[in-house]
C-alpha cells in the first residue's frame, strides 16, 4: 500500500471509530510516529499536509527534526511552494511530539524542538522541564509553558515506564503548581496482545483516571488530552475517548 493509501485508511478508521463512540473525529489527532520511517516518507507525509510527528528517542528526534527542517528551509523560496514554514515553533509549521521515555539529562535538547511531551512520569522530570522551559535568555524559541502529558502505567507492567495509577492524581496536582509546565492530559500504552480488544480495559481505566483528575479541576481547562492507541489498537482507543493516537507501523510499514 502507498503511504497515501495507508494514511487515508487510518483516517477512515479513526472516523468510523469516533462515530461508534459517539465522538467528533475532529477531536482526534493522528500523531505520526516516524521512528521506522524513511526521510522520504516523512517528507511525503508533510507534503500531504500532515503536521503532527513524533519520535520516542532523543537522538532520533534531533536528527529527523533537523533533517526535515533543513528541507523545509530549502523549499521555502521555491515558486509555488505550499509546504509548511520551517522552524520548530513556527505558527503553521510541523509539530514534533516526544513520546518515549525521557531522561532528565536529555531534557535540554528536547525542549526547543517539541510542542508536547507525552511521557512525563516523575516529579523530578517535570521539575527539569520547568527549569529548562523558563531558562533565560532562551537560546532557541521554545514552547513555553511546555505542554506535557502524564504517562501512566495502567496495566502495571514492569517493562513499561509511567507512573502507577494510584500515584497519578497526586503527581498531576504537583505538576499543576509549576508555571512553565502545563499538564494537558494523560498517556498510556496498552500491553501488546494478539487481540486488540484486550486493550479496551486499559483505555477505559485511563479515561476514568482522566475524568477523576478533571473533576478535581487539576490542569483546569487545559486538561483535555488522552494520548492512547497505536497501530494495533487505535480504533478501540478512539472508541474509548483518545484525542491523540500515536501510529507508526500502520502508516509507514515495519521499516
Ligand atoms: C513506537 C511507538 C508508537 C507507535 O507504535 P506502532 O505500533 O508502530 O504504531 C506509539 N507510542 C510509543 C510510545 C512508541 O514508542
């Protein structure tokens, strides 16, 4: 299947799942996970008008973001160019998301590149983001306050990152006191299983936790996102309330 065909198929699946869950598909953002994509595929996707891109590792994020940005800069002055403008924080430009485990000593290079970090799972990491986001003078334009999501290890898997369900509310509350960190939602990964239906209880649990945090007014009006669902299970995640699905393989192939 061509990239365009995969893209359209995923969009159609999201629309159908949203309808099934009585939701507006406009409230679901497809975040394209580029970790196994070729540079050509990434460019092609951006040519198709797609702006939300994600990486799970810092080094790859830096490389891919820089490569794409250089290309966008080169295209900028070409006649008839309809591509988004270069620059990581430019209005109308591509939006990079950090979705993988982030070590505190890697926060610094990530902050100027991304618009959102989905994978915050400790107070110390949030504090590091706060320190880096407010650093002056800003050596590079940055999203400030930085939008972050709290990663929750819903299934309690020892191999996965994320805060325990029972600790999430308190951590969200603590993060909510930070001026330059805006908690905008929750993120989770379901265990990989043969049957995507097995993921449903994980998504339901994350949504319940989301509603509990929202009920306590933590994060205020900004607390709106549920980042859940990957290639295997995104349709179920959308039925259960996902506002962002993170899709790699179904879009780009196994790499
Ligand atoms: C790789 C990755 C994805 C995408 O996984 P696919 O199964 O390829 O769609 C989503 N979220 C995170 C955190 C990832 O690391």
